[in-house]
């Protein structure tokens, strides 16, 4: 009869280390996969939020709403207090004058000046956290009455009660631009910055479905030539996604005040994710007469195609 202790078995130290290593790799892979899914969901959320923001902007233009042009009532006042006046007579007749600061001016003190819409500027600068796009409020001449404005240049050429062309409205960005044909002494906070989160940024921007028509900004303005609430889209000529605010304000003024400027059918913004292989194409407008729609398409690549 053989004698001896009980038989024992188990993992050696090396085997235990191998099991722990494999388990760690599996866990790490699961965490990475979950993070990837989270990043993908965040991109879709940001793209949908931006689509909704732009649709609200179009609606505000249609309704003629701007917080900068709010009433004089105390409940409506904000840090955007300013005054806007149409200049009459002399070589500057037909232009607009802006002045004020939050502590000295009163909203609603506008004579011959009205809200036309907005211009939007996007940037292709990528940051891992929050990116921004800029919204400029566009003001214009409200009426061409002889006691307010004079005929001359391309300002109020027709003897009518309201401007009937874009150039007669003399669209002007509410920004203290260094080069324009208006008098502006405004605080820089009259431009508004809007958030694009989770590192999403504008990779490209173009108009009329043609990627060769590259731009950095678009204007959404009520049409001066119709009694209906029609929104016209204007590509900001010579603008690009790397342009700073003063230059963009200048190009907005110069482009919109040009008598040869005409509306475009649509403007497309290609959004790219900084963390996933995703993109989203936001289209403002469509065929002629459909400039009030904002649509979104998501792609499993970074080229919006």
C-alpha cells in the first residue's frame, strides 16, 4: 500500500500572470469599444443640435426677431443696447450709423434702420473640447423717404417707400469693422458666439452643391422685393473658414452691398468629428424657394460623401 499526501493542482505564478494579462486586454478592448460608441453618439448629438440651432435661426429671420432690436421696455433690455440711424444727405446718404454701449444707450432708438437677418461664420480650427461659430446681426435701411435718405450711388435709386433691392437696403453687420461705408462705434460683443461641442468642427463649407464654391460664411436675409416672408441665402464672397472677425465683417458688408450680388440655392457645411471616423453634411436651403429648410445627413467617413 502506497502512502503519501493528497494530490494538489493549481496555476503557477506564470500561468496566473498570463490569465490576468489576457483578462486585462479583453477589458481594455471593451472599454475602447464602449468609448468609441460614446464618441459616435456624441457626434450625432452635436450634429442634430446644430441643425436645430440653424433651423431656429432661419425661423427668427422669418419672424423678424433679433434680441439686439428688442423694444425699449425694461423687461426687454439686455447688454446689447445700441442705436442705429439712417444717415440723410451728403456723400454718405443711404448708409447707417451705429453707436452706443450697454451703459449709455437704449434699445429701440432706431430711425430708418431695421433688422434684416443674420450672417454665420464657421471655423475649421479643431480643438478637443468646444468649437464656436459666430453669428453677426445684419441691419439695413428701412425706408427710402426723401426726408431721410437721398438718391445716389446704389442707395435708394427708386422713389419708393421701402427699398426694393438688397443694395438699396445697404446691409451692414453690427460689428465695428475697420473698413466699411458706415459709421460704427459699437462694442465687439454685438457678435454672438455659439457652441459646437465634443471637438466637432467645420471641415468645409460651400454653396450650390459644388465643393469648388468654397466659402467661410453665409447670410440669411429677408427678401426686400416681396411682401411674403421669404428668406434669401447669400454666400459671403471671398470668405474662408480661417478668417478672423474683422475681415469677415468687412467681406459681409462688401458682398451684401454689391449690386451684383444674387441669392444662392443652398449652402452646405461639412462637419467632421475629431475623435471618430464620422461626418455630417448640413444643408441650408435647397432648390429655389426652399431656403427655409435645414437638413442633415450623417456619414461613416470624414468626407461628407
